[in-house]
């Protein structure tokens, strides 16, 4: 039975070089090309710009906040605080609706009589699933936490997060370049080894 890697070899015939390059798609260095048509040659990779863009955005956030006047900083902090409170309240409403549905079904499951002793495990399993799905009052606590934080705390948190993102994306961009270089070196070495 042919696989995606041996189908052409078995049906149409394929030389050694072509077979090796087909199979190389299953290796880590060529993983990004696994969904490309098998007829496409292996190609070198380009680094993604994700970390470059994220790094630029984090630097922009820090620079923007640092340029604020005290009044702008205060207004910005109040907007962050209001947004966090609103988001937490919306999530709390969703949580309440979900809790209502869980409790309603739990009531029905508890009232249900399994048809045989072999079905009792199903009832226990359903109740356990409902129990572990319950949120409790986590979002109510989150709303209270958001309300308790000062506007300045939100600004400090925003700067801290952006600063952590700067360090993270700098390091990840270096790793991305190392990964791409290693993969491209692997592909170069493979091509050089083939007749």
C-alpha cells in the first residue's frame, strides 16, 4: 500500500534523489512545506516577522505611555480601568448564564433514575463533569479585583507587560533566526549530499 511518500515511486517510478527530497518533507527542517504539493522542490525558509512586529508594538506602547503628560496618563489609566471592569463584568454575565445551565442539568441528572445498575456510572460521570465545569464565583472575584485597582496601577501593569514583551520578543526573534538558519543549513547539506 503506497504512502504519500512512496506513491509516485511505486506508480510512476522515481529516482533516488527525487525520493529523498520527497521524504525530506517529513523531517523537521521541512515541516513548513509538508502541505505544499509534492511536485514543489524543497526551498529555504524565511524567518517570520511575528516577533519583529510584536517587538515594535511593545516598544511603541512603552514610548507612548512615557510621552504622556500626567493628565493624559491619568485619563489613559481610567480608560484601562473602565475597560477591565467592563470586560470582567461581561465575563461574569456569561459565567452566570453557564452556571444556570449547569445547575439546571445537574438537577435533571440527579432526578434521573438510571435504567440499570450498569448505567449508574453514567449518572455519576455526568454529575462529575458538571461539577468540574462549574466556575464557582471566580469572575465575581475578578470584577472586585478590577474595581479595587487604581487607574495608575493599570498604567504600571501595561508598561510592565510591554516591557516583558520587549524582552520576550527580542529573545524569540533570535531563536527564530537560529531555527530558520539550522533548517536551511539542513536543506543545503541534503542537496549537497545527493547525486
